[in-house]
């Protein structure tokens, strides 16, 4: 990751956003330095959109000492907002406490489209809710599959129904995921698109000579967390090893559930047959993959296996379609909430929507929009950032922008 | 040189005064708004109403006397430690930067940063309370490590001017810094 410091040199006062197609704000709890499929998807998608000439900013919560505003490659701006993390890197959802900061971001960056990622992220749902209150267009990308039976799924699905019933467009990463999302959130399938993740075939070429022919190797590459089904993996390893004496496991990845695998390995004396590689660099993944015969993925919620794909999708068509849609006024929004989400949940969330609207009015009275400075546009190959950096270096060889 | 109207991040009017002593020595003074009499009245009244309410139930006159003391001491502490009347930044090329802030009571604090420690002056973004704001800051370097930023000194911390004011100060500062 090319992370430069967040110091900006300003020369010109021209702050107008001109010639841009959209100002997009990606919101998710999950972003670098946290590692995973969603994170790299957001990063790659943002880079693609910047190349298309849009302006993109990313909003996530603070990770440890990483707070404030940072810049990544091509002037991609990342806001690490100091919101309280509750569970599994997901922020607490109270519907309201994130509004002041999110409103500030949306206003100062002149956001036109809010793109939320991952249904596990409470911040994404909050942002969708607030964006609708502020009258912005919204897109949601779902990265996970859910069940319908257990309590947590029922609750998450209800939340999803409420937050997606307002959303202009939804993107899923596979057709299974689309079916799942449409059922869970009771959506009109027409507003759900599928943009599957793509593999760069030049990066992942087969190489059978790397395999060892006297044994069968199963490769598992995933983060070792509960959601990825590591307990399940720990359960099947001894059984499979008992049945097939020539079976070997190669497990790449790091996480809290590593202990489970280590215990299993200890208990059944499988040290020579189960190898734990620990955290893998992105470039080393192919080297591990070609050593195996079978790729095993035990994930409980995976919609599209990102372990072997380079997520580089381009959502341009989606955004164009979104731009034409109208944003509902409050009363019609409330009616739709109540009609769509059932009498009880619908009424509750309609009430919450009204409160959110009143809170927004209060904030607009306390800190009017015109008091907020418009953020300097640094994004993209033609953005202020690169020009200013180079001209700065020409005039006097001093640069605070290079990392 | 007070030609433009500047405001701080809360929308209150502030004034920027640029004085050019010579080609390599400039002074910028940001004066914030004075304490409004309305605000003093609101705070005094609320303390007094509260103390009268307590007095009504307890019938202890010590409550009233303590309300007087609290109001007076609070006002004194406020103008002596909190309320900054104006902040100034004196940039002297090849010598250094002097940052001073004058409190409403007349107290003045001054710090001087020598040029060998200064890496640059930049405008940065920060999350402040429930807002995201721009601020001007001096980047310090360790003389032993000239390429790394060792720490950051924010300028105009109490007046918090908005971006247009900061850009103006920034440009003048860079003119001087680029000469030496």
C-alpha cells in the first residue's frame, strides 16, 4: 500500500468541483489496515473509479492509532472516524451518533453517491440511513451470504430489509448472493445487479510441476476466524486424515482461530500432515495454491470466494443508472418504510427516520453547511494533488507529500 | 490589510492582520471575537437561578455566597486561561517562527521555534469534536534526521480560522520560507 502522509500543500484557491461525473463516498467498517476480501474490493473499485474520472473518498472507523485523514495512491482519501468499535471490527449502531461526522464528510466532499459495503458493517447501514435523510443517492454492495433460521440471521435480515428498502441500487458479487439478498431483504430483484469478481488470469497460472504426486494436498487459504468456518475445518481434518493416509493440509492465513487448528494438530499428532503457514503476502498466494490438488473453502457466509480472485470490478453502469433516480421526500419515504418492513419494524424505523431528520435539522442549525469548508479535491490523475506535488518539487526541492 | 471578512469554523467573525516588517519578516495576527455580553448574562443567570433553586429547598445562605464566588472565579479563570483575544505568528526568514497567544486578561504565552528545527509549514486536516477541519501547522524535524517529521505544532489553535484565511497565511509563509 502506498500510504503517504496527510499533509497537503495548497497553492490555488480553486476549490470548485468541475468536470467530474460523480463524487462517491465508500462507507464500510472494513478497510485497510484490516485485511480481507471486502477491503481489497473497496480499494480496487475506488482506484478503478478514480481512473474513470470520478472522485472517491472512503470512510471507515479508526484502527488503533490510525485516525483522521489519510491519502492512498492517486489521492484516494480515507477518513478514519473515531467511532467506538463494538464487535469484530464493527462499530456500535445507535443510528445517530455517527450522523455529525458523516454529514460533515458528505457535505465537505460534496458527495452525490454513497456506496456502502458489507452487511456486517453497522457503519454502512448507518451511512445508508443518513444519506437518505440528507437526500443522497445510495448503492449497497453485499459481500456475504446469510441463513434464515437462527436468531442472529433473523435480526440481521430485518435490519437489512429496513436499510435496503431505501437504497437505490444493490450490487451482489455472485448470482447465489443475489438470490440470497433478494430473499433476505424482500427486494425487487430488478434493482439488484450482479458484478462477479474477476481473476487476473496472468497472475494465477497453473503449474502442475509444483505438486507432489505421492500425496494429495488440500489447500486452505482464508483468515482464521469464526465466520470462515475454521471450527468446521478443525472438525474435518482428523476424520479426513484417518480415512486417507496420503492426505496433507496446507493452511495459509492468520487469525484468532489458529489456536483451534493447532489444538487439533496437537491432539491427533498431525504435525507432518497439517502445515500452518501463517499470514501470507498477496504475491505468495499463487505459490501456495499451485502446490495443492484441492482448494477447500469452509466459509459460513462467503458469497464469492475472494481468496483466489483479484477483485477489480467496475461499477460504472450501476452508478449511471442510480443518478437518474429520484430521492424520495420524507413523507413518502416513511410510507414506503411502513409498507415495506411490516407494521412493527416499519413504524419503529419510520420513527427513527423522523428523529434522524430532526437531528439533521438541529445539526444544520448548529453548524450550517456554508460554514464547512469544501475539501480540496486531490483525487485522480488530473487532481490537484499530483500537479501541486510536482510543481512544488520543481520550484524548491522540498516535499512533505512523499511518504 | 483587512480586506476580506474571515470567519472561524463556527461561523463567528475573526479578523486577520498581516504586517510586513521587511521582505523576510512578516507577522500575522488573528483576533477572535470578544466575549459577548449575552453569553456572560446567560452563564451568570443560569448559575444564579440554579443556586436560588437550591436555596429554596435547603434554606442555607452558604449556597448563595458560593454562587457569587463561583461566578466571579469562573469569569476570572475564563479570561485568564481560556479566552484568547488574539494569536500571532511571526515568521522571520532564516531565524525562526514565533508563536504567541494573548489571553483576554492580558496574559501572553510565547514560543519560539528555530529554523533548524522547522521542516515546513503546511495545511492539514483533522477531526475536531464533531467536525473535520483544516488547520495550519508547523512540521518539526530532528536535526539528526532531516527527512522525517518528528512532531507537529498546530497554529491558531484557539481561533481556528477557516480555509480561506489559512491559505492566505500559508502562501505568505511559504514565500518567506522558500527564500532561505
